[in-house]
């Protein structure tokens, strides 16, 4: 399929378009062609140092950048590459990507 007359919007939605599929000319009134997007992570000027106390829960907040499709979030260990921290009954990630550890 080749889009011949998009309406010029940049958000992936075409409110009217003409397409050609082989010899057939197709007119459409509403088409959605979403694209991929990933904004950069925000710069942290003053990172917080956490000193968890044994027996108390720990929450590390995550502020992932906007993305489409929605990004998969995991926490890793510094200086170990992409080694993911495993989750279990004590260590979980919530829907927003926040790291939660329970004692």
C-alpha cells in the first residue's frame, strides 16, 4: 500500500488519505499510523544516596522517559552491564517501574 495524499499531520493520524493497492485506488477517512518514539532519560544533577535500614522497606523511584510503544523497565546493578536485578517476594517493581524492597 502506498499513501498518496496524507494530510500533513505528524502525530501518526491521517484524517483523510488516498492510497493505491495494486491498480485499486482506496480512499480513507481515518487512518492511524503510529510511529516509535523514545525520549532521553532526564539528567540527574544530584543523585540521592540511599542507605537502607535493615527491617524497613526501601522504595527507589523511577522516572522513565516517554516512549511509544511503552518501554520495558528493569533495575540493574551499577558497573555490571545489563544484569537485571531479579524480583521475588521481597523485591518487586510496580506498574510505574519503581523498585520496592521489603524485609
